[in-house]
């Protein structure tokens, strides 16, 4: 007899404000599916779970935490991912759907994508559903009154950990940079923005949507300050020199003729 697995659902909750939970994610949370939620250490609180709790939904008694440690040690990470995926498959084998709580958007720098891949490696027949949500940088742009991109402007989203040399290069290639997880490099980034004359068009946002949300437009004032891990910076470069854009499209006939023209 073929084993019937439940569905694995990645429910995006937005970055912190429960009012940003979509109707689709809200329905999944109340569908009777079992909840799984990420923690950094066993017995530690879960930021994703706190978003739902602030929204007024009672946490089911059988909700279960999965540990995803904050480390760059490949061996520790591999073991943790294997344990989490194995446990997820064990629960799915009971035939009940699982809802994995994801802060922000499940498709953007989230644990859910990796978990889903490993689960499918262990049990290829498992169905996976991803419920999209509001990303931290979209919410940060709204909170700070920043327009990320207009018309033909360009936008890049990168972890700040790539370093100031890469950030410096990208400032010439994109109109807006979103620097995620900026905490370890705040001082270095501020120095770069000062050198580039971009302090006035930059904004720092911490814990967007959460009770401790903070929007700082005077980013230079953050120098030497210890900021929260859940922080990002929006940097705009109005001085960027743009290349020529190719507008419109060729007629189909012209395109077909070029395809068949010998080189």
C-alpha cells in the first residue's frame, strides 16, 4: 500500500506586523494542519511564532519547533538540516499537512526553501506549497516612505556580508541597494556612504513591523552603535550614470528574418 504523505506548506508571515499576514497564510494556520516553526536553539523563542501570537491566533498544543542553528560550521548545519528534514518527513508520513512558519517571504532568504529541498530528497512524493508574503525590504520601504524603483530604475538585494568592496561596485550598477543583515558592517557601510556622498539618500530600518521597529534616516548617527540582528539598509544612488535602454520590440517578421539570416 502506498504511503500517503501530508502536504508541506511554507506560510509566509511577513517581517513582523501580523496585519501583513495574507489571508491565504491565515487560512493555512487555521486549517487544522500541524504547525512547525524555526528556532535558533532548543527551548528558545521563535520570532516567526511570535508574529502569529501577536495576531491573536492560539498556538496549537502539538506545534513543534525545528532547530536551525546560527552558525557557518558546515558540519553542524548539515546535521541540523538532516534532523529537521527527517523529523518533518516523519510527521508528514502520518498523513496530516504541516504548516512551516516563515518570517518575511518564504522564497526570499528563508529556511523553508532548503527544508523543502531536503524533504523532497528523502520523500520525493511529498507535495510542497509555498504561500508568498511581504518581504522585510518591501515593508521597510513602506515604513520609511522609500520608493525602491520607478520606471526603468534598477534594484539589487544582497546580504551586507558580501562586504563594502562589492557594495561599492554595486552602487554604480543599481539605483537602489537593499543591504540585508547589515548589523556586522554598519560602521564600514556608513564610512563608504560618507565617502560616496550618499548618507542623505540612505535609510536604516530595524525590526520592521515588530513592536521595536526603528527607522533611522540619519544613518551616520548609528556609527559605533550595536544594532539589532533584524536590520537592513536602503541605499539609493541618484548620481548613478545609466546606460542607454533598448525600448520597444522588433516586428515579428523582422525577428524571423534575422533568425534565418546566415551568419
